C-alpha cells in the first residue's frame, strides 16, 4: 500500500527536508528594485511614467494591447487635455455605421481605449509565430511580485547555457517560467529617444515602463495610499478614544460593584 | 436561565411600536442593558460581534458591487475592471469586499477556536454551537461562489475543481455536477447561478445569525472559567460594558483590516485571478483561498481507498477524500457528545490544553500544506496532519473526558478563589 510505503520512506529519511520547489520551472526569483510607489507613502514617479508611456507606444504597442487603458487616463500621469487629444488622434478606431449602413472609422478620442495592435487573437498568433502577446493592462498585478518580475524579465535576457535545450524561435530568459520565452529581447540601449533627454539605457527604459504599467494596472494606487493614511489616523484615534472610554466605563466593574442589587 | 425583560421606552412613539412589536425588548435582551452577561469575558469573546460586523460590511459592499457587476462570462471580468477604474470609489468597495471575506473568516476562525478551547459547545449550548457550524458551512459556500464571480483564471479553475468533487458521489454524482454547472462544463449558466446564490446566501446567514443570538440569549454567554453563573454578582449588563469593549476591539480589528485594504489589497488573493478565465489554459497550480486550505489539505491527503486497493474498495479514494473533507467540519456538529468532560474551560484541563495547542498548530500546518504542490513528502505530511485532526475529535477528546483529572474549579465568577483540593 502506498500509505505504508510512504511511512517506511519517512522513517528511513527521518525528518527529511521539505522537497525543494521546482525553481527552474517557476523561473528565477526577480531582482528587487526600490520603486517609488512602494510603501504607504509611495507615489508614481510622473516623469518616469511619462517616459514609460513613450516606451510602450514606440516599442511594446506593436504587439501588446492595453485594453483597459483609455487615453483620458493619461491625465493621471500629468498630461493635459490638448496633449491627450493629440495622442489619441494618432490612432484610428471603429466608428458608428454611416447612413448607408456601412462601417466607418474615425480618429480615436480621449474616451477610447487604447486600440489593440491586432484585430483578434488568431491574427496576433499568426503575426507572432504562434505565440500570443498578452494584453499588458493588468500584467503587473497578474504575476507574483509583479513590478520586479516585469523589470527582471525585460532586462534578464541572456545567452542560453550550452546544455539548455532551447526551442526553435525561442529566447532564453531565466526569469520566465521554463526559462524560454517567445518574445525576442524588446529593449536595447537607445531604442527610444526620450523627449526629456534622459539617457535611454535598457535599465532606464525597463524601470520607466514598469512605472507606466503599474499605473495602468492600478490607477487608484496613489489615491489609495493617500486615503489609507487618513483612514488609519482616524481609526487609530478612534481606537484610543474607545480604549479610554472602556477604561472609564469599566472602572466600577473592576472595583467589584454589583449592578443588580438595590 | 435567561429571563426576558420587557422594555419600557419613555418615548411615546417607541412605546407604541414596542407594544405592537417588542423589537426593542429583543435588542435589550440580547445585546442591551437588560442582558446580564458574565463579568469576566476576555478579549477572545470579542470575535463574535466582530464576525457580525463583518457580515454587515460584506452585505453592504456586496450589494453596491452587484449594482455594477455583470454576471456573464463575456463581460464579467471587464465589469470588475470597470468597477476598479471607472466606478466612483469602486476600487475601495471591491477591495473592502475581497479582503472583507478574509477578515470575516479570520474573525470566525478565532470565534470557533475560542469555543473549542473554552468548551462553548457543551451543555446547555449545544444548539448554539451547532447553529454556528451551520453558519460556517454557509459562509464557505458563499465565499467559494463569490470567488468565481470575477471570472479570472483561479475563479474558473477553482470552480471546476470544487464542483468536480461532487462527481465522486456514487450513482447521482454526475447529475449533481451537471445541476451545479447548468450544463456540461463550468460556463455561463454556472456563473449565473453562482451569482444568484452568492447574493441569496448572506441573507440566509443573517437569518441563522438571529437564531444563533436567540440561542445565546436562552443559554447565556459562556465565560473563560467555564462555570455557571451563581448569583447576580457574577454578571454585568451587556450594555454599556461589552458594547464599549466590543467597539474597542472593532477599532483594533478594523485598523488591521484597513492596512490590508489600502496597502496590500491583493496580498491575500492570487495573481492568476487578474488573468481572464481561459478554459484552454490550466494554471500551473490551482490554489483555493487561504481560508479553505486546511480542508483542501485534508481532501488531498486521502489518496487511498477504504478497503484493499484495487481488490476490494468499499469507498474509492476520491469519494473517501471528499467524505473526509466534509466530515472534518461536520464532526463539529457531534462534538458536544464526543467531549463529555463536565469541565468546560480548557484552563482547568491540564492535558486537554496540550492537545488543543497541537490542534491549533495542526490547523496552521494543514493550511500551509494546502498551499503546496502535492509533491515529495507533502502528501505524507498531509496524512499525519489529517490523522491528528480527526484523532483529536474522535479519539483524544472522548478518552480525555474519562481519563483526565481536571483542576479544582473556582467557587464563582465574582469570587474566583480556587477551592482547596480535598
């Protein structure tokens, strides 16, 4: 019986160490970066998020969608309305049907979601050798230790070790599950020219992109952090007051008073 | 036994209502100034009212979420993201509701284990305890269905695994599963009925909570010494003493709750649930929410049949696992008759104390095991942890009730001087 066999094994091994997790399969532990949005007072770095938007637009958006992100959301990372209208107008989206019942297209407006690079998943796969580039709207929240993971993945491309069996068209990246990823290394030094003159190193671009994608995944982060401080201060004071009230109200009980004798 | 006192409100309008429907008396007699309560309740007694508060928070935040949520596989995930992005304070309401489920379970687990240690299940409180077990089962069903609603990867695959368990039931198993699914796989009809039931069950819970409080009124609160109230000197009015103490406890509890809502809202969730459900892609590991993990670990630990494997299987391994999982909670229903020791409080049971401490540790181990992949030695550890869990209720408590010599009990609550051992 399996159970008996298991007990036998356990007795043989004694207090055996817990089986190691299959680290290679799950991907290497991400590098830890000190992000501006970490911690209770954490905020987005607006300049960095704006640069990240530029990287997304010029590099990532050729394959990856951002379906939950609307152009108007860019106000939160410091763009004004006129600039947002201009950004949106660079894209064409589906319009209403015209008077003859034919489909039309129109320039995107701030209310529109960022248009997907492919009309559907099949088209996306066909253009990417069978691999489906995932939508990035929630990527930072959809992975363990998201911001560090995305950063590590972007800068973590390496040459495959000699004994590694890399699939055709695949790229070696130890931070990815199974260590091989269909996406070719997307970022190189000077891949974009930053409008604010920041040197566009690979690390810089990856950090900026993570700022932007964290904002896209969790637009309420900054508001949440700020409200949290107020709520905790309020609850803290309330709790202290309740504690003092309790001490005063309970005094006769502690002195042994009987509340039921006349 | 508790006596009933009629409220006599000074306000005429209230008096008019009270004469026709004595609802003020009800409150008065259950958590009011006319509720004599043992004067020695410690902070472990705070968690009942906390659980009640969490139920209220869950219902209110849930009703608001339901105004914006769309129970359709095509748009459920999108509607949740809309709540997070476009609904005013939608992120706050959703994070309150998602973390609220966890904090509801934290309060209820502490409440249950307080009852286990201080013998709250013993006469005359058996029905009070059993109603609590019913509430816990309803909570588990509600929480499970709620987790399915965002229609992420864990929602879908969790629903597939858990509903699939019922297929282990002989003869009618497949029919039960099809009834739960509303078809032949987890799909739109499943989501619709889960949404409907997720909205219904909390009100059923609220109903059973009223019965739970009624039973509390009839049998009175227990207390840490586990002895009966001897005279009125042992008691104080619930209001204002325990209302203010519960309010202080709620302040501390909500402080921690708020830390999660505002600073680690996703710490208790699984990142995979931010990936839309995809019936074609199975997640690397399907892990239930933390509050199900101990029972999930018990389910997985039973990988052997009752009988001789492959030769004569009275109950096959899958069914035995499912039975063990349900039995691990249902055993609480008969607990009052398993532990027959006359002494209620663990404080006066020198051996019980240790076995209870191991049960608590065992629960933590089971929780941890439930989150691990069932590889290497994990299933083996699971078997030992499961064995202890059942042994505690089915063997240790019944034997201990007969063998253990309890410490001398105090004279009364108001005069807790130990009787000299004779």
